[in-house]
């Protein structure tokens, strides 16, 4: 009988030791699988997309408290012809975001000059320049804001007010229509 109890104690000790090792091993396996799923699947989806990290961040100070939109009529210009192909047409519509009603009033009074700035920046483009539409629109936006704000300063003369400015230029539409 003493031998039987010894064998049972040995079996209990082995079973107890294995039982004590299985639970931590299962927990380690679960934690490892969770980390693998996070770093392999979830983290790459949360990372910024390629090319998105160089986009400018909009600062809160850049957004006016009470913007006044000034909608310019939709317009179109011919794209420079390449070879014997018929000329394409660039169709665009732009809205100016004015810092306030004072800016909007000046823009309305001198609307033809602002329309001319927008039209001249869209005109005489090649088809290759228009293939990357996002880059083209950003380029036009930056140039137009600079020229329009310079014009606003010139119009004001010596009594320049800092809060009279164009804060953004938004393309409502911008597309190239190729001739067949």
C-alpha cells in the first residue's frame, strides 16, 4: 500500500507541474498571437498612406471665424495642343473663401480682376501638366492666393488691413475633356 500512495503522489506531482506549466504557456501563446495580429494587420492599416504624410496640415488659425464664399462662374479654357491631336478643354469652377464681408465686398467690386487671375492660371496648360490633377489644383491654389492677396493689398493702398484677405481657393470642379 505504501507503494501505491507513492505512485499516486508522483502522478499528482507530475500532473500538478504540467497543469501549472500549461496555463502560462497558453497565456504566452495568446499574448503572442494578439501582438502578431496587431503588428501584422492592425498597425499597418492605421499608418498614414503612402504620399499622405507630406500633405500640409490645416492650422486652426488659417480658418476664418466667419468665412464668406465668393463663387466665380464656371469657366473653360483650351489645353495646348500636342501634335496633331485635337485640343482638349479644361473645365473649372472656383470659389474664393474671403476672410469676412469687407474682403467679399472688395472682391465683388473688382471681380473681373479676380476672374482674370483665376483664368490666367488655368490657361495655356499642356495635357501632361493636367495629368496629376491634385498637384495642378494645389499649384493654382497657391499662386492664386498669393496674387489675389497682393491685389487686395494694392487695392487698399496705404490703409492696409491685415484681416482683409483671401483665406482659401476651392475648386468646385476641375476636369479635362478630351476631344475625340
